[in-house]
């Protein structure tokens, strides 16, 4: 299961990065009418959530540049984030997204079955108790945002 889990994380992430091939920084920063976030926000959000799921609950250091929590946390929006919060460029974010799956594999390959104490219950009600469970749930979360990015691209291209 372990090797496949990391292959699946890399696969989903590659699908997201492939979606960005024809997305300009300008398009990434546009917020579609009726929404409160953009492609840029979705990418940063994917990054910080998987970072948290992989490292936070094992008390391992997270690679979160200044402003990431404020800019991309659950409930945040480019519409309400103060201008003083640093925003990574679209290119910087893509590099972080490319590097993250391998960092996670290296750090967690031998720790997937460790028990997290206390277990964590997500906002959707799923209780997670091991790094493996966190990473599997992370794939689900990332796939949701992959679909949002696809939708935003379609809306913004017309």
C-alpha cells in the first residue's frame, strides 16, 4: 500500500500541475463572478492542507513560507486577506507544489502507521488516526480542488 499511496499523491499532484500549463498568472489571480477565491488560492490551499496533514500532526517542521497560513487557510479569501500579507507568485507556488510530494514520501515512508494522539476529526466529520489516513484524505481533498480549478479555467476562458 505504501508505495502506491505515494504514487497516487504524485499522480494527483501531476494532474493539477498539468492543468496549469495554459494558465497565466493573470488568469490564476482572477476570481470568477459569484466566487470568493481563484486558481491561485486553490493551489496555495492544496499546498498548506497537505503540508499540515503530512507534518503537523507528527510534530515535524512544516515548510510554510511567510503569509501562507493567512493567505490560504480554510475560510480565507484574496478578497479579505490584508495587503500586508505576502503572496507567493504563481511560479513560486508551482515549484512548491512540484517538490512537496517527494518531501512527504521521504519524511513519512516509514511512519505511515504511527498513531496520532489525539486523533483528528476533519470539518467534514472524518476521523484520522495515522499519517496514512491523513494522506489518503489529503488525496480526496486535493481532488475536490482539482475539479474547482478545472471549473474556474472553463469559466475564465470564455
